[in-house]
């Protein structure tokens, strides 16, 4: 319906719920990114650097995404870098 992958979450499946949440958040952010209006167009030059820093994702989130992707590739039998 919304274009997202369906995740079945169950204790019996022995899944790490945190990894599933990280993946879901990553998919949501990726799908919203092109549709997000650019508010920097109307901001003064002095405010641009502050706004750009506020938009950057924390490095721990990016690291969690990399770990999640690595685990998913391993589970699917793909080559891991």
C-alpha cells in the first residue's frame, strides 16, 4: 500500500527488533527525502551553515544502518565487504 517492505515481527522468529526499526526508519527517511521542501532557499547566508548541520544525520545512526545492511546481506547469502 505504501511501498514499504513488510516485516513480520515475532519472538518465535528470533529477530533483533532494533535492527528492524533502524531499517524501517532508513526506508522512511529515504522515501521522504526527495519530497521534503528545501527550506534553505529562503534562509539568510548566516543561517545556512546552522541549518545544514541540523539536517545531517548523527554518525551513530549511519553506523547502525551499515550494521543492519551488513546483517541483511549475510542473512540473504550475499557477499559482505
